[in-house]
């Protein structure tokens, strides 16, 4: 067993490109955590099929997500990077956990309630209902000590902890009880066109989202067209100046300069100056990432080799956890 704390986190291949919020809200910190933790990172392609998806698109997005994670700094020598569908134990453990989960317990999950209300009961698939239980299986398979998540995922971690404790109590101690590792909220990035709302592919207009694989001129134009606020003073005030505050947050997160230093730097300057500076920082930061991603995508065989190495490591851990779980429940091992 590694002396390092083990972490597990995943990202859905729901788009051809990650956006700025994905990177600053999660992936940037994954890169740091692979240095200090025994890290397992997963492209959760099984979670992506709770909505209808074209097979060709899913294939392309899964490879693109892998390439972007590598280009952004994940190192296969420092972490296990793999596709969820390459580890069959995810689905196998999910069934065991579904049989430990109360119907009312699953019904209370906020994400299911929100999404099912939008689509209607007749158009909501059962997979969306059981999605949090598959997520619990994702976590518990790897005996993770900590789970890097945003504040909005805390409910899922609580369900995971409840299911692990219930199984351990009903059968025997198999699962590590994970703790949430709440990712720092300092880099919460909002929509460029609606700076009071979180940047999101689902709810935002394309003009409000910075995609890291977009051409430099496209992202520069989006940032220069960002909604700002009344007045001219450049200061951080999320209540009164959400647009300016969002731009300062983006600059600070990518340049490493403090908000205070940026306020001093732009003292007496206009919003156009701030937008121009933020556009330059974003474009130059992601230029090598975009170039590296496109290079990697020209070599899909190499990407699949990297994914196989990650899946081999993941399967080794996951199969051992599944074996112990089956044994605890009384299943007869295959001869």
C-alpha cells in the first residue's frame, strides 16, 4: 500500500473541448495533486451516456479528453489515467451498491431531481437515477482516502460514505471511508455573458464560455466582448461588479498575480485595458496546450497505449476490491 493518500477523480467527455471553468475548477489542481498523492484520474465515459450520444462523437470526445488532460499536465508516470469503461468492476460494484441503496435515498439526490424536472419523467432514463451510485462505485473501488470535488458534489460524497459504512456494517470492513477534498473556490469562473452564473456548457451561451481548444482569436474576441458593469473603477467586488471580478479572477488564476496587485496595476485604466490584458493572458496560457492536444490527437494509437497502462493499474486495484466485496457477500469465486 502506498504511503501517499490515494485520490480518485473523474471528468465527463461531454464536449470536444474542456472550458476554462473545468480547468481552473478541477484539472489544474489535479496536476498539483498527482505530485503529493497516489492519484487515479478517470474519463468517465459511462456517465456520459445518461443522455443520447452518437457513438462516433463519444469515441472522439473520449480521446480528446484524454489528450487535453495530458496536454494540461497529467503525467502517466505520476498518476493512473484511464477510461471508466476499461474497468468492468465499476459496473459490477455499482450493482452491489444499488442493492444497498434505498429508493428514497436515491430520489433525494439533487442532481437527479433537477435534471429529471427539466426533461420530464417519460424522457428521464433510469441511468440518471442510479448515476450517483455508479459514482460511489467509482470512488470505493480504489479505496480512495480523499475525493477532489467542488462544493456542489458534496452530496454525492455523503451518499458514497453512507453506502460504504452500510456495507462495512452489514458484511465486513471492505471499503475505505473517503473524505471530500473540497477544491479551492478561489478559481470559480463565471459566464462571460452572465457573470452571476457559473461557466457551463449546459446553461451558457457559446459566447459566455472559453473553450481551451478554440482558436486564439476566437477566445480573445469572447473575452473582449465580456459583459462588465456600470462605472469605470477596476476593483474586485462580486456583489456590485461581478463582470470585472470574474475577469480579475481569470487573470489572477492564470498569471499568478494577486487580485490586489491587479487592482493596483489597472488603477486609472479602463475596462478595455483589463479585457485586452485578460485576453492576452488566456490566449498565451492555452496556446501550447491547444498545440499539444492537436499533436496528441494525430497519434490515437499512442493515446490508447497510455490509457491501457492506466487501465492496467486501475484494474489491478479495482479487481481486488471487487473480489473482497464478492467474498464478503458470499458469492462463490470462479474456479
